[in-house]
């Protein structure tokens, strides 16, 4: 069963679009990655009001959700949904980020 680049790209965009839509409903989250599919792919950079990127990373890691902080200044939290993730995992991540206040 061949996966292929087109299917990988489509899946990546689908999962990232789901996450971007979820971020859009969170007033305490600022998404820096463009929402237009043609301008973004598999990495979403964001801030959670009142928390530093390392705090976001630590709080989500405690819930067994892996995000990282960008290594440059200014730093942002970032998440990278990919073909190994399920829509349920995206929803779990959004719920966890939604609870960060």
C-alpha cells in the first residue's frame, strides 16, 4: 500500500487545518502561522496568553502531548500534526491547550 507524497501532504493539511480552526475559537491563543493552506504546512506556531513557550511545553508534556518551543527570538510554542496523528489526537491537543489559562 503506497502512501505517496500527495497523500502525506493532504493528510498533513487536513490535520493542520483542523488544529488552526480549533485555535481560532480560543481567545487566549494567538496563532502566528497563516491560516491559508497555500501559506503553511505542518508546523503551527502559537502563544498562550499568560504563559511562556517553555511553560506551554511543560504543561502539555505533563499531559503526554509533545510540543516544542522555537529556538529563536521571539520564541513561540509550536506543534506539528502529521500523518502519524489521528483527528482524535488533534482534538485532545486542542482540549488541552484550551484548558491552559
